[in-house]
C-alpha cells in the first residue's frame, strides 16, 4: 500500500518545490519554511518559501527567541530527529565531548568550543521539531558565539522542545573517533548530557566506535557523532 504521508521533492532552476499532502501534519515551525498544506488530497507542486533569521544584537550570550520559537499547529504523538556533526582535530585546541574535557594532544577546531556530541544532539532535537539546523540558529559568522560553551546551544534546544509541548523519549548517540579511547569518560559524558537534557540517564545511550584507521576519522584527523532522538508529546 502506498504511504499516504509520502511527499516528493523536485527542483527547477533555483526554486525548490515540495509536494504537500493534506493529511501530512505540519507544525507551524515547518510551515514557516514550507508552503501551507492544501485542503484537497493532493495539490500541484508549490514553491519553497525561505526566510532568514534576524541578527541577534545583544552583547550577552542569549538567543533571539522570536526567530527560533515553535508551537506546532497539529500535535504529533511523537517526533524523530537525526543529528550529525564532524570537526577537524588540530593541535592547540581542547577536546571537549559531551561537556567533558578529555586529555589529548589535539582538539576540535571550531567557532564555539567544538563539542561534536552536543552539536549533534542539538541538531537532532531541532530536526525533530522541524526547525533550522544549529548553524542557522547559532551562525559561526556571529562573533558572539566565538568560544561559547555548547551547553548554551543544547539548553536552547531543550527550551524549544518544551515550548513545543514535547519531552525526550530517548536518545541514542554514537561517537566516531580513532583516538583517544572514550570508554574511561563515557559515564561522565552520559551523566552530564542527561543533566543538560533534564532527562533520566536511563533514556540516554552513548556508544563509541573507531573508524578502523580509514579516512580522516581513522587517521585521527577528525571526530564525528551521530544522534537519534525520540520526542514524546507531554
């Protein structure tokens, strides 16, 4: 049986088009970026409407919540999001993973503190909510985020999650790095991540893999992370 919620995407020139189905529930946050669903079962392709985030003018580290808040118009019982991040490893930088500083001869080169795991988790939550990615909400072109702790980003993602009426069902994350070994720090990382999320540690899972000495990850030139989150309606 064909999936009644399937939507296809095609491009013509510089315009993106999205096939919308009337029974495919979209939140207001999604509607800010996609054409409003038509009332009939299937309508013709409609153009993508893009918006730009307004610049944050305050000097303190705070979020322009007017551009990032979300209130779903049609509540789903659950939402799933996936996040991915990768950073180069370079000498002279601290290696911070999940808010925990790990001794190593190099760290993540990034505009903020380069916490690959927290960045990944933020993107997973934002994705589940149908919001822009971390680079749009916290652009690296803004000097305000230079060296900023990634806990700022994840706390904002959690605020948006609760604002939308959801809570964390569970989280599964995978770190990919050749060196150093993460196992001695896994429990500390998991505990800190759970605290930042306001979640019971039993719903937060963390795995670590090497890359079998293949490409930049396996050659200890980069570190990456994948995260999948399940958000449940409160």
